[in-house]
């Protein structure tokens, strides 16, 4: 089975644990996941310098560098094929910030399993299309 | 996917994280007010809201959402309201931790029982919207013995809270009350405020019952 490199960025250990379990369930029969977890924007950028990710799922409200900035860096440096922002912030101005930062998907919490599954498939298809892994 | 063991792990992660966040909020509330303080409080309450929502603790989620909204406004007047909500959340989380400890002693208790019991207790102690009710009740009770200028100032605080929570019709009614406050005695003003609240669709008799209970 193919393997996808996934980055989860959330300062909440509970939320990260929950998201990881949801992702692993959604990935069943699709791919195995190699998951890296980061609690801050800074940790995320360090991880992205070491690993090229197929999918990065970022919380927006983080200590230090926020999710929008991390997203922008990952997209500019092409360090992740798909970047999803996962947040409870749902104002139009926040969505625009996400779009300006280049995110592929802006997901409003609570996590919708169908959306998560689609995002995972998107990452899978992108990884397949260039014949990697 | 959510096995019993996973739910228990999630619940443990939640109580650990929530306790840490409450400590951070407590420290931040003691700091001098600034945009940085407000931003920190917003972030902490936002994290609390997110984790409480994952475990479907509705009242806790709602309380944290109210605090997050107030903190995000950045206004210094929100500090006392944030302190008040913080105390409510602390009590709720203490209950959750106590329940968790108590039920963990019974090997037959599964995670669903744990979560259901916590939710049942949560709803019996605090119904929907009661954090908001508490906030308004606190101001109503504080009316006693205050002069009209202080009463008006208190109503203005409630107007801002109503605005932030997007209860715009209540905000309009309360603004009218402040404009006409010179026409009333202190007792009349308190009575009119109470009338405005109990006739409002978001408050109504539930609020009246809550207020009378708090007054006793």
C-alpha cells in the first residue's frame, strides 16, 4: 500500500490526537500514513525542512507563527502538495486570509469526516499523479 | 473508529490540556490589560472551545465561545466578564475531573457512560445559555444600592455583550433604556431592565427562573 507523509499542526494535544485518529480511519484501504505532529508554527516549518509532505493540516490559531503564515511558507517553498487549514474561524475575512495564503482547502470545525476523506484523496491523487511512492 | 479505549484516552487528554489552559488563563487574567493580553486570552479560550467541542461538552463549548468572542474584541471592560466565565469553566472542569476519577474506580464503566454522565450532570447544573444568563444576572444583582449613573454604565456593558453576541434587538432595547434612564428611579430602572430581558425571546421565563433562584 502507498504511504502518504502527513503533517498535523495543532497546539492542542487533544485535537491533534482526535484528528490523527480520524485521518487514520479515513485512510484505511487507501494508503498508510506517516504522521508528523507539530505544536507550533515554528515546529511545523522545521519539520517541513526535513520532510516533504503530501498533506499538511494546519490549525490557524497557534502560539507564535499562525497557520496562515505557515501555509504561505509551505506553499511558496512547495513543501507540501496539499495544505488544508482546519479552524473554527469562519468569517469571510478569515477565509480570504486562507485563500491569500494559498491554502488548497479551508475546513471549518467541527471536523466533517467526508471532507477529511476528500482531502486525503486529493493528497493521494496528487502524490500518484507524479508517480511518487 | 472511536473505540472505548480511544474515547477514554481522549477524555484524559482533554482534562490534562484543559487544566493547563485554565492555569494559563488564570495567570493571563492577572496581567495588566493590553492587546497582547487580550490576544493571549482569545487563544486560550479558543483552544478550550475546540477541545470541549471535540468531546461534545456543549455548555463548556458555549461558555468558552462567549469568552473567546469577548476577548477577541480586545476591550478592557471584558476583563471582569472573562474572569466570571473563567470561574464558571473552572467549576465545570473540576466536575468533569471528579466524575472521571470517581467512575474510573468502576471497571465496568465504559467511556460512553463516562461521557454521558458528565453531559447529564453538565446539563442538570447549567442549561443552554446559562452562562449568558449568569452574566446578565450578575449585573442585575449588582444594581442594588447603585446610583443611576453606575446602573447606566452596567447596562452599557450588557449592550456591548449583546452586540458581541449578535443579539441586536436586545442591544437596541437596552440602548433605549439607557437614554430614558433619567426618567426612572433606581428601582424602576432595574425593573425595566428585568422586563426587557424576560420578554426577550433568547431569555424569557428561563431567565426569570434563573434570576429568581440566584436572588434567593
